[in-house]
């Protein structure tokens, strides 16, 4: 028997909390990405569009058989699906190796890398399962028409922005001595 109330367990170290947050972030992005793509496949026929905000935002079901921003989408060559999936897998492995080397003190970079990894995995799932990536967010601004994208692409973009913020040092506290 103990003589007093049990001592509360100390909180986990910051690095453990950050790692749990990164895993939860990756899982949330993957779930959101796959659910939205499934909804698009189920409810919007290929190449059809639903207007969300007239003249600005549409949900348009398109498939990207190429790489980022439609690169190689219009090009056809033998084993294209395998080559693009292999290149995406190699990039994903490279990102994972880099992420493993980033210090837990570099929180913005780690969160950015988690977002990039989640987006890369989300699009790789499509490539392996469907042979193409489902894109559906279709933005138009005047005569400018951006490539259609998805939740995974958004996560990758936001992750790259976070990495750039980390690289230029925003959010870091630098101590100065006189």
C-alpha cells in the first residue's frame, strides 16, 4: 500500500508530443484527401463540373496521369504509369529520409515535412490504385486558369511554404549578446 496519492505521470517530452502531432496530421490529411477524392469519383462524372462560386471556383473531376502540375499528363509512353509511380515513390523515400534527420526543435520544418509526406502518400495511393491522381479543385481568376488540384496537393504546397518559412528563419528567436 502506498502512503499517499499516486503521483501524476510527467507530461511527455516536447519531441514526443510533436511526433504524435505529426502522425495525427499525416493521418488527418490522408483521410481528408481520400474521402474527398472518393466523393468526387462517386458524385461527379469524369470531366464534369459543379460551380461553387461562379467565375472563380468549380469542382471539376479530372485525372492527372502525369506528375505535379500536370507535367507529362499529355505525354504517353510505354510503362508511363509505372515510371511516374516509381518516381513518386523515390521522392517519397527521399523526403522520409530527410524528415528523419530534422531535429525536433525545428517544429515548423517537421510540420511542413509531415504535410508534404501526407500529400505525397495521398497522391501515390491514387497512382497505384487508379493509375492516375484525382484532381477536382478548379480555380479560375479572370482569364487565368490554374491546374486542378486536390487536398494532397494543397498539403504539399502548404508544407513547402512551411519549409521555406523555416529556412528563412521566421518564427525563430535569436538571442543577442551585447
